[in-house]
């Protein structure tokens, strides 16, 4: 059963380190723990209308936190660093709506 792209891409990860990769067309997302690289690639392409070149994934462990004498753990999650094509090649016969973009607009105002 194929999952919807909204179920695979959970949220963008906005940190100093992830912002440093944006000029190189690298965007970081929190993704579903059971998603593989092919699913992540197709989800990013479907949601943001960009051409994905490469997907790198990391499993991030939950960290131990304490408040007073109570000890707990933050949730573990999976992170994906997606490299997109900054200058996508479009065939001459494609429609304007099908045209791939070189950036993800959500991140454009951040760096």
C-alpha cells in the first residue's frame, strides 16, 4: 500500500546546520520512520514540484532529559537530507504547470 506524500514528509527541520546546506540545494526534513529513500524522493517531488538528485537518511535516537528527579526520553525520529537540482531541465513540450522549480519556496525567505 502506497502512503500519501503528506504521511512521509512530517515537517522541515530548521537549524543552523540545516540552513547552511540550503545554498547547496540541500533541504532537511523529518520523515516517517518506516519510509525508504525512494518513497522520500517521490514524496518531495510530489509535494514541492522539484527534481531530487539524492536522499541521505539518518535515524536520530531519543535523548534522555530530566526535570527535577523525573527522567524521561525525547522521541526518536528519522531525518532526511534531500539534494535537489538547482537548474532543472524541462522538455520544450511540457506545460507551464509541469515545470520543475530549482528551490523549495517554503525555505526561500530563511537564508
